[in-house]
């Protein structure tokens, strides 16, 4: 009996080996081109390379993409459990985000990680669910009253929170990344809820985002899934965190509901409450829809703008010429009329800040808040560069790497150079290829709040640079330091160990200096 079992095991292993061999042989036959798979080894795939380069993950990916003739390479998972493609080719990205949009969906690797936090909201859904969110939300961002409300919220937080906090710092060192995060969070909560968040909600949200980021970056997804299943360790703590977050969200929803939509021209939640009344929801289903909707908007707006601004101030400190050009532009705007003040600028006022817009775009080209995006395939497909992809494969596109591709931006692609975004008259002009700069995503999933994000960032820069000189402790983003930028590995491109700065109250520009500035222009 024992010998029979032994022979059965040998036969089973032989059949498994043969089937794996013929599967791989067949799969190779489908490939339209030979897609490179660098630093991959039998059984363990790219695991060694990932572990060795975890501290510089995005630059490691950039190196491999740069070495590929098609700006695309294949990734092998541990034990062959997953297969994926990574690309920095704009034609591939256009295919993924627009031309064959329906074939590339938010994959389970992403949605399962984010499920407890984002639910079925717009940033964690596909198909009809995503389309319904987009249909409801899209028109709202074009409404003048919402833009006015957002403008008022940003300016209010600047005057009552950010500027006083910087003034109180004196000669002490402060973490500008932390300060900007708090400002962005308070601002988006006012836009979404119409009120400041309570401390418990702030802490719960930060912990939830950090935990989901750790899940996503784990090389072995099965580990956190087992801990979640048995409700142990950090997964048990995360469950309590989500409970705290949900309680606050539901309390705010119930409070707004009781107002019977009397503030429909104000915050986003009040607007969505009115929309949801005619959507045929049951009561609990409707409350969950509202919860997912508002949490998604807080998540999408909480950190990306503060992350972008953190890298922007880091880069400016290492490029004095750019800092001078921006301050000159700001000074001319704020002194062009006695009615213009840094805290009451409108969308139209800020449109004239061409160099600032260019500098923000350039900063995000090099340090995109979301450095890499991922999709998975519904069916087999071939990308425009000839790369073959099987059903169920992951497809990642590295926004970080794209900003460092010579074929896309020239031999000076790793330099911080705002002038590349200006025409001969000094007027801002967007990238020639929107899919070569997918910082705000692209195609049908193009970020609806793109213009509002630029508006908020410009307001912050104007208010801060009008009042203060920002000095980065240890030096900012000089060309030498940009070779090995200090980021941490997470869903967002956060700055490792924060951004310690000293702030100094700026001396107001004298009339004679203003005249000289105008003469320079």
C-alpha cells in the first residue's frame, strides 16, 4: 500500500511538471515580441531584486524600463503565482486607459487591499458601479458654487491654520510635510463634510492609509490575508480603526440627513445626499453608498496635494533661480492692484502665474504623488508595442519612471527645469502627449479634480512664499541629491523622514524693487 502511494505521488509530480512545461511552451508561442524579464530567477521570480532594491524601488523599476527597447518588461511572481507587465510607453498607456479601457480594470490586488477603507467607491470600483459614480460626480466639479465653496475652504484654512502655525514656529525646525498633510486633510474634510474632522477620525484615517499601504507593498500577500482571516496582529487593530472611521462618517451622514438638504449648495456630502434620494436605495444601502463616496474623496484628496507640495518646496530650495522666478511672478501679481491679496485670489487671478504652474507640473513630473498605477486584464490582449498579455495578468505603468525617460523628455529629463513647460512668450503649455504625463491618470479615468488640485496648490504656494522664506534643513533638491531622492515605499511618494525646514518672515518688497522686477520682465 505504501509503495502504491509512493508511485502515485511520483506520477502526480511528473504530470504536474509536464503540464507546466507545455503550458509555458504554449504561452511563449502566443507572444508577439520577446518581452524582457530582467533579474528573474526560477521559482523565486523577481523577489531577490525587489528585496535588494526595496529602498529605491521606483528607481530600480526606472533602470529596468530604461534598459528595455520598448520601455516595457515582464515581472515574474514568487513560485509563478502571478505574472505582470510593467511599462512606461505612452502608446501602451493610451491603449490601457482609453483605446481598450474595458479590458483593463482595477485588479483584485488593489481592490482587496483597499476594500475595508474604500468599499465600492469610485476609486475602488469597475464597470457599472464605477460609471454610476462618475456620472453623478463629474458634473459637480463644473458647478461654479462648488468651486467657490472649495476656494473659500482653502483660503479659510490658510488664514486660520497654516499661516498662523508657520508664524508660531519662530526659529524652530518644523516638519513641513506633516504641516501640509494636516492642512490638506482639514481642507478636504471641510469640502466634503462642511466641518473640521475630530481627532479620532484624523488618527483613524492616517492609520488606515498606512496599513493599506503596508498591505500593498508586502511581497507575500497571503500573510496579511491570513492575519485578517484569523483576526490577529495588526489586522485586528486595523479592524478597530475602520470601525472608528465608519462611526464618524455615519454620524456626519445622519446629521446632514436631518437637515433635509438645506445646504445643497455647499459641501459635497450635502449634494450627494440629495442625489441619493432618487437612486432607489434602501436606507442602509443608501448610507453605505454615501459613506463609500465621501471616504473615497477624502482618500483621493487628503495626501496627493500635500505630497506634491512637499517635493515642490524641496526642489525649490535646491534651485535658487526657480525660487527667484516664482517669487518675482508672485510679487508682480499681488502688487498689480490694491484689491489683490494672497488670500483672496480667484481662479482667474492664478491663471496668470505661468511660471508657477510650470514649476508645479515639473515637480510632479519628477515626483508624481502616485508613482505607479496597476490594472489587470479581463481578456488576452496585445499592447501597441507588441507585448502579449494573458487574461488575469497585472499591468503596471510607472508614472515615476516616465518622467525619467530620455525618449520622452530629452537628455535633461532628470533635471528640474520648469522652462520646458513654457513657450517662447513665457506662457504655460501642457505636455504634448497627455499619456506621456499621466500624473492625473488619463482617458476615462482622468482625475476630475485636476484643476481644483492646481488651484489649491497655487494658493498654498502664493500664501506661503508671500509671507515666508523656506529653508530646508540639510539642503533641498539639488541636482546631486536628486540622484538618490529620499522617498519611502508606499502607495504615495512620501518623503522619507519628513521635510524639516526653518521658516523666516519675509521682508515685504519695496516699491523701487517692484519697478525693477517689472523692468526685468
